């Protein structure tokens, strides 16, 4: 799957990009028709510890899924967003499956 990662107001290191790629590749286990995904990593300007935001947009045929999570680290935010996306993709797969 093609993953486009963008970091806003900072530069993401290779380890973070690799983690994102590996985690999003696992989405294809749940729904094999994923076309591409866009990941936006942002730093919130608040004084709280949970100031890292990960927004993931997944493109599938005829639809788009968008999940936004805010956590203490980017890895934690990406992991939470991917878990949410897994549930959404499984729900879509069940909905498209013909009822017998």
C-alpha cells in the first residue's frame, strides 16, 4: 500500500516513518482493497502532555476513512488510529459481503 506521511512544523525521523509504514501495511490483512493512505502528524501548541496528533486518511474504492487521534507520542496515536481503522474496515467488509 502506498503511504504518504507528512509532518507539520517538525521533521519526522526514519524510525517513525518506518513504524507508520509497518503499522498501516497490517491494515491490508483486514481489508485487501486499500488503495493508499495519507498520514498527517501535527504538534499541538498546548502545554498538556498529550500534544501529538496523528490523522490518517485511508482510501478504498468508492469510500474514504478518516481517523484523528491525540496522544502522548506519535507511535501511540498512530497505533490507536490504526486500531480504529481496523474496526471500520472490518465493518465495511462485512457490509459488502453477500448475505447467505
